[in-house]
């Protein structure tokens, strides 16, 4: 297994055969601030050239009030939600330290914005971090095709033989055999994003090999080091989703082997949700149709629910019902995986996601993870002001 290279990632959203990705090429200008230093401001300029999802270009950072600054060559990736890049080579011989950035795209009527954190691990003894704010006049969106059977977003879990907890793990695979991954520890540990390559292996067309090649963004907590992972994953079909799973092994960037583990990922099939029978009480009070995305069974009386915004974070607010009882009221879905304990009753429990608004990018879309006795499932639900996405959970009596 070869030694990997450090670098900064992307989370790519694929819905159907095309993704509408913005063309981020051009000059972006704004500011950089450093955490804990409210008295220091930097002017920051980024010039980007985009080729499909890859980006390259230059940055220029200048302390406000100074006549000179420092430039860097950059490389990274972009999608409909994020621009993520790392500075890789100084333009001149000036002193400085490279930065990795994970910037969220926000579209306005007359201005585009890129906002998000940066990390500079080589600055000082412990590194520095801060916030980047950039803007530019918008361009035209460009459709990016992806028609491969493995393409799109896969959401699931990653285990490690020497750990007694699971990691959240996501893959975004593009049709050109490149992609990205995102790994997170739910209770401390932070997040890490990698660029990867993938290819079909075997003769049956149901296996791929993934190879993480570059660390794009390191949001790890002290004591955590992300492995560069390699895995052969096998795809199989279930009634309402595809499953991609297999064993992995890897190294940390210095070349030290990681304890291996297992990856299990899910991708829902595109299909019409099955209308549920009228949920007494909820239907009377809301006048909305309930659409069941999946039906699950459990002997347990409680369920752990994690919920986050599956698409661009755009202000979605939901109320979660169990049958006609609101159990979580008006919660805002964000990138953060928020965890709740949900009580269940014997018989049928309709876990209903009631949209309080549509956010700035309709419909209201949430990714959820359900963990309980006999249940370990991740599901994407869509709700609007006429229909409410739901999961039917049957508690065995």
C-alpha cells in the first residue's frame, strides 16, 4: 500500500442523472479572520479555474493596511454545495503557511458567496484556524453528467476493529472514477474529508475498489488521526435500496498502518413513496398526505434518531410526529447530526417529518439515521406543504 499525500474535500450531491453544479471560475474577493484575534483582518483574493468538479488557481492574502502579501497555487474540488481546496505551492519565496479551506456556496440574486472555515496546521506550534468570507458576481450553472451505476451519494457507517464505536461515513462517486469521502465521529473526534479514486473490479459488475488519495479537510479533534483507506466494496440490491459494503484497510499519512474494519453504505432507489393509510389525528390537524418511504420492524420501545440536512443547508425547519403526537417541535436541520431519543408504542408507529417551511431550496429534505433493536438504517425524506415524508415502524407485540 503506497504512502498517501496530504492536501484539503468535497461533498457532492447527486440527484438523478445530472447534478447542477455552479461554475466557480473567476475572481472572488473578501476577508480572512483568525480565531481568537478580533483585532486582525486580512484581505483575501482567490482566482479559480474550474474543469468539471476539479478546481485550480491562486490565492493572495494581505494584512489590511500592508502593501505586500503572499500568493499560493491551489488545487481542490467543487460541487453544488462546497468549494474545498488546499494551497500547495508558494507563488514567490515569501514566508507563510498553507491553508486548507471548506467553503459553503450561497447564492443571492446579485451576488454569490463562499463562506466557511480554514485550517493552517503548519502555522506556529499548534496551527491556526479562522473564517473565510468571499463574494463574486454570479455566472451560469453547468450540468455535470453522471450515469454510472455506482454514481451518486452513499451514506452509512464505518467500523474499526480496535474501536467500540461506529463512524459516520459517506461516499460521493462521480462518473469519471473520481470522488470524495467524509468521515465523522458522532461523539467527539471531528470530521475528515478525502479525495479518492475508484474503479470497477471483477467480472460481475457488482464490485468497486476505492482508494483515498488526498486529505482535503482535517477537522479532527486532538488525538484523532484520519486513515487513508482502501477497500473493495460489493453492491447488492434490497427492496428499496442498494447496499455497498466490504472490508477496508489503511494507513495514516506518515505510513503507519491503521486497524482495519468494515464499511456498510446505502443508497435509496428512486421510486414513488407508498401512501400510508390516514394517520388519525395527524391528518385531521395538518390536512397533509403522509407518504411512507420505508417500513421497519423492531421489538424495542425506543429509537435513536439522528437528523441533518441532506442537501444544501438552507434553513429547513421540521416538526417530528409519532402518529399524531409531536415529539420534536420546530427543529432546524443543519450539517450537524442532531441526536434524539424517540419513544415507540406497540403496533404501528408513523414517524412523520412535517415541514414547517421549505427553506430557500424546496422541498424540505432531511437525512435521518435510525438505530434501535434490530434497526440500523439511514433514509432520505422529502416533505413539502402538501405531503409529509414518513417511516412506518412496527413494534412487535
